[in-house]
C-alpha cells in the first residue's frame, strides 16, 4: 500500500503547520498556568485554544497519513492518536509545571514505537507512517491536556483528581467531583478524537482544499470547546466558565460562517434555492 | 506509474529483523519493569496488560470487518471500520467486566468476554436482518467455496463483480469469538490496573482507599480504553482494513500482529503502572 492516492498541492507546507501547531499548543497551555500565578481562573480558556491549535495540526497530519490509503478508514487514525496520547498525558500530569513538555516527549516516544510497529513489524511500508504516528500521539496528548486545563483551571494531577464539595455549609475534600474521578476525561477523549478525525473525513476527495479542511478543524475544535466549557461549570467558578463558553461560542460561530463560505466557494455548482413558489389561482 | 505498478508491500510476509527488534523492545520493557518495581503486584499487572493486549490483537482478526464496500453490498462483513467495531465490542465487554470487578479476576474476565461476545452477536444478527430484508442480498462468502462450519456452498449466491456480500455463518461465529476475546482482553487490562491503583493510590494521595476509589476506577478505565484502541488499530493495520473472518487468507497474518500487540501493550502498560510507582 505504498501508492499515494491524493497529493497535496500548494497551500501551507506540512512542516510549517507542524511547527506552528506544536508551539501554539504548548504556549497556550502554558498561558493557562497564569491561573496559578494570579490566583484566578480566568485564563482557563487558553487551554481550549491550545487544544484547537493541536487539532488543526492533527487534521493536517491525518491528511498526510491517510492520503496513502491505509485501508482502515480515517477514524482509526484519530482513535490511535488519542489511545496513545491519553497514556502519555495522564502520566505527564504528575510533573507539575513541566507537564506539557513531559507529555510531548513521552507521547513522541510512545508514538515512535507504535509507528515502528505499524510500519516495520506489521509491514505496512508507508513512508510517513512513523513520523505521522509520532505526531498523532503528541497531538492526542496536547488536545487532552488543553481541554483538561480549560476544564480544571490547571494541568497538574492534583487539580484533576481532587476538588472540594460543600455539604451543609462545610467544605470537604472530594475526589469524585473532579475531571478524572468523575470520568469527565472520557468525554474529553471522545470530543477530541472526533474533532481530530472529522475534518479530513468530511473534506477528503478530489475537491479537497487545505484552507477549507483547516477551517473545519478550527470549527470542530470550538464546537468541542463549547461542550468542555459547559462541563467546566462543574469544576471551576461560574464566571471563568462563562468566559470560556462565550469565547467558544463566538469562535464557533465565526469559523462555522467562514467554513460555509469556503464550502460554497469549492462546491461545483451552488444554487441558493428558494422555497417552491406557490402560484396564484391553483 | 511505477509507484502504482509496484507490488503492495503490506503483504503477508513477516519482516524478521523488525520482528526481532520488536521482541527486544518487549523484553527490555519487561526487564525494566522488573528492576523498577520488583516481582510484585505491579510486575504481574504488566504481564496481565500484555496478555490482555494479545487477546485484543488476536480477537480483532476474527471480527468480520467489511468497511465501505460492505455497506454497498460488494464485500462480506459488517459495514464499518475496525476502530468502531472493536471499540464497540471491547467497551461493551469492559463495562460488563467492570461491573463484576469485585468478584475476582476470573469472574470479571468471563463476564467481560460474555459482554463483548453478546454485543457482537446482536450486531451481527441485526446486520444480517438489514442485509437480507433491507438490502435484499443473500449471504455469500467470496473467499471460500463452502462455509467451513455449515458446509453450505457459496458461489451460486455470489453476485458477479463482487467479493461476496452479506454475513455468512462462519463470519457470524468469527464475530462472536472476536467479541469474546476482545471483551476478555479489555477487562483483563482494566482489572490488573485497577488492582495496582487501589493498592498504591491511597499512599500516593494520602487519602482513604474509599475516597480515591473513583480516581482508581477512572484511571484504570481510561488506560484500558487507550491500550484497547492502540491494539485494535494496530490489528486493523495488519489486516489492511477488511477481513471476512477466521476463514479469510488474511487471518494467517496474525503472528506479526501478536508481536506488535505485545510490544505496544508493554510500552503503554509500563507508563500506566509508573504513574503510581515513580
């Protein structure tokens, strides 16, 4: 299966998207650390923006990998990305402020080993396999960490596993109403996995254009961010959660509008059909 | 044209040097785990994770995955990809097994296997209903002349220009076996990690065992889902997307998937265990 089915013409080269996505995701996740420095939670939404940067990079990596016709469908790439990413991300949260860096390094190691297994042991012989699966694991880890940082206000193991619950006016430590203890991370897993595989799955084909697919990736990211913002109301204060929600809704509306415009541009023939006119006298 | 005319490299051949490198990585990981945590609960958990990964990787080969051609009635199997099918069967099994986690490893793993097998049996039954009564196509295999189990001939029912269609009986049985193995493997990974976390988390987080139980359950569940998906997709890469069931010639490729599953499970498993050991 070394036949390349589709080719990338023009547009932004993959290495540029790789570098921009990686730097933007890590920087945005680190900006959410300002929560801890300033003692507020208003910087949480930067975690979601970091996740969206990683999702844009991820959709282009999937395009890069799946244009070789791997035969298993595009969603499988998203699943293996988050399957390997979640392991690196959960382990990295133990390292406090170094967590995003540890997540990137560990995900790269796990992804490279899985890429080697797929390419050499399973004999797939796809030139970009090892590089793509390495990138996918890093993307999975960064998206999960971004949305987790947005929902809990921090990216450390302690903030994801321990919270407080108020029972009859008393504030008690609680491990159940948290990102990991409450199982919300499973929702984040699927929100990210679907958002990373959907753009290429929806846009592939002869009429594929890069800007339309990347716009759809941003749109999917903001759509997932809306859900994550709603869930964050259970974990952080209401005001920062509403800030995240407003950012997500504005971002989603703008990117969805732009995506529809680009879809109309790329459609072979687009006709603004009106409702069937009712003729008088019938 | 040279690239298109070239022989597809993803054939049945086993790449021996790469396989040996894979086995060396596996042994290195097991040795590293032995030196880091010693021969205790955590080391046994890593072995359990590897066995679970092997069950998943082997089980996926039984599941009749048809993909897009099956949805158009041009190939036999269930009309979706491996990632969806294996995740469905494995997670159904995992939930079944997690419910029985308190009753010991054997009961939980068997319950998980039954959950996965039941999910696949129901899926295969309704897929057949839709194929036969909805799409109006009979079940016929394209890879064998006679069904290995029932002995029914296949070629008369196969439409020209297709690779067979519908869900032959042997594929149904293969689907159920795949669900049983996948459910058992997923549950085994979950139970092994849950035991480790229940043992180590109270000391690490300085809390009562009952308080950190939700954390232990969620962590073990997330790692089990992650390791499950990695193994399922690697096995899917091995069969290049579609397979009819245990009678398909592609089934013979399973040895290299076992190597890949064992290595991937070991690498993921040691990270999952080190989260409480380091």
